[in-house]
C-alpha cells in the first residue's frame, strides 16, 4: 500500500471517526483505525464494537492495500505537520511509514483481517429525514437519557416509527423527554429501536444540520449516511418502558410563565440548593409562584415570580437541574407547567406546540 494526500484531506476523515476510538481498550486493535486505499479513495474506519464510523477521502494511490494503525497517533502526526503539506503513506512489512518534507514516522500496525467490521445490517425499513429534523429530535430529548443505569434499556434513546411520524423518547426514571417529527407523505411501519447513549451523542456531534439523510433500521443495528460519513450503531436489546403511561394528562392546575424569566429565577434560587440533591420548592398560587431552596449550611434563597395561574394552591419539590434542562429545550418565549397535585409529575410544554413534551417527577424535600 502506498498513497499521497494533502494534509487536510487526510485530517478530515481521521477527525470524523476518532470520537469512537477509546484510549483504553481490552482489545488492542480497537485503538487502531482501519485504512483501506483502493481506486483513488481512502476509507478510514473506527469502532468500539458498539458504534462504527466510516469516512472517505480522495488520494493519489500508488498501490492499493489495507492495514490498521493507531488512530490517535496518526491523527496527532497529521495535526502536527504544517498546513498545506503533502503526506506520503506507505506500508513496508509490519510498519507504516508516514513522510512529509523532512519529517518521517514509522508506526506499528496490526493486520486488517483482525479488524471487526459491520457489513450488511439487513435493514427492515429506511426513513428519509432532514438533518435539521433529526438534529432537533436528538437535541430536545438526549439530556433525559440515563447514564450507566442497571436498567440498561434506559441508557439510550428510543426511536419509534409509525404512520408519518418519527418519535424520539428518552427517560432516566426521574424525567422524560419526547419529541416527534412528521414526515409528510410517508407511511412507516411500526417499529421501536433503542440507540445507545454513545451512539446518540456521536451522531449529534457529526450532524451539520444541512441536507437530508437516510436512517436504515435493522433488527440489531441502525445505519445513517451523512456528509460523507457512514454511522452504524448497535441497538440495545431490551424493551423500552411504556412511556405513554408516564405522561400525565393535562390538569386544570396549569401555569403559564415567561420561559427566560422562569429559567433565570430557578438559576438564582438554585445557588443555595443542596449541591448533591439539587432540590427546589415551588409554591404555586393564584397569580404567582414562590421558589425556595436551602442547603445543609442553613442558607436559604427565595424568589417570587409573576405567572398566569388560577388553579389550586400547590407546594411541590423538584430537582432544579431537571426543570432547567426541560426549559432549555422549550422553543418560544412562553412555557406551560401542568401539575395535578404535590405528589404528581409535572408536564412541561410550549403553548400551542404538541411536538415536544417534558415530564419531571416530583421529589420530597
């Protein structure tokens, strides 16, 4: 194998795939990237056995071939070389030689045959959606995914299809976020898949928000082609909770507030909340809301906020971070909070927009 490429041409695919290369690996080959030179194209593949990324670039090929080499070292070498420089890469024996100007590097390799690659995912259906729409679904829900929960099916995001809708749902058992996009003219078969947390965050990093993409849904994998990068992720094998049962019905006790003002008031009050539990008390009454927080040092914060409310007086506690995450995801100037009583979950929405729904469970203070 031997090829020549501009520094920037080599840097782009390496930067695109490096996110899935773990520094500490039980299998040494997983800290490598697979590079394949063929017909004037260089294909770079990285995987952690859960998420696989494949990127391509054009090269001047002298001899085709394939090999695996340390992804981080190759990326660091390309970054360290001067802008606009030309790089020649050649394989001799078990060493990969990288030359540019007066610089020369010899890297240890491992055989390409040992590198785990996901070939055909046997897609059951393919969904065409704009990057902007998929990006919005992820942005509005990803913060509610669990982290390292023993209920492994919560450590990811549910993608649900049916009719003309693609829906994203995430929950960690304390809060839930749901967002859906209507795909006009589509008639999708009903399907539920759970994309693991790392796959969701990697996909979010890759998206530019321009153009359309195809989501291929298989029984065990999801595959997305976007901006010259092929993203493949294993799916979590498990049953996602029946989220419909968690979403409370609209209540007569509904307050309407200015979203930015409410966020600012919560952030100020939260300064003196318990650092570990982040609890904050909401006293909701006719025409206003009082926010209270205290901590083990006997410090207290209180703030009053004018809101539209004409329901029953309610005193309820929440994790302030969960409320802020939901409010940050609300589009528009106003927000509505609907709550049945002091022991019920809170339903958060933007008035007049049923696409996104956020639920936060109460906490005892």
